[in-house]
């Protein structure tokens, strides 16, 4: 099943924000695009801010955005999950997972519940690395591409 760009960005946000960074310090999404496997990032996350780089006619600027920039339904789903004060909170649940397969499944399950496929973020795979050809690109424009998350790298 192919995922929308918004769902890929949601997945990447949850992976970056809530995974156990000591167990999985450099974990990345592995996606299939046009029959090839790629690893990379669909968002840049600086603490809890999504950051995009823009040009303002004179210089590059960092544009901080909240997770609502992906879409409002995603933002509300996280808020609703984190209202709970038990270990069922999304952040607590993902942070205690020590197995990549289970982490993948839990993130996929949460993201698949979100119906809104709109996003205001750029349609890029950043730091794109093709596992098949070993080509490394600073970014890959994925506009209109059929993309599926297939694994997580360690």
C-alpha cells in the first residue's frame, strides 16, 4: 500500500520525535520509490520544531514550523493521545520500544488512522541515499511518486 506524502512526513515526525534515541540514534525510514530502496528524511526536526530552509531574496533562512504544518488532524491526534496520563500516551509508548519491527508497526498503526492526506511541507526526501545504486543526493523531489515505507534502518 502506498502512503501519501503527508503520511510519510507523519511517520518521520513520530520516528524522530519519540523513538528511544539511545537505542536507535540514527534510525531512518527506508522507502520504495520506482522499484528502488531509498533511505532518508521527509522532515528536518530540531527538538520539537520542523525546520524548512527558504530563500528570502538575500539569504537562506530557517523557517520553524509545528507538527500542524503536516496537517491539523495529525496534530490533534497526537494531542488527544498525549492527554492520557498513563503509559498509553503515544510519546511514552514509542519511547520504551526497543525493537525496530515493533516501533515500525506502532508508528504505522498510528499514522494509518489519520485520513487527512494534505500537507503544507515541501515534497522532498532529504539526505536521500539509494540502497540499490549507492547514489547519495542532498534531496529528492518526490512529487507525484508512488512511495511505500518498507523498513527502518538502524
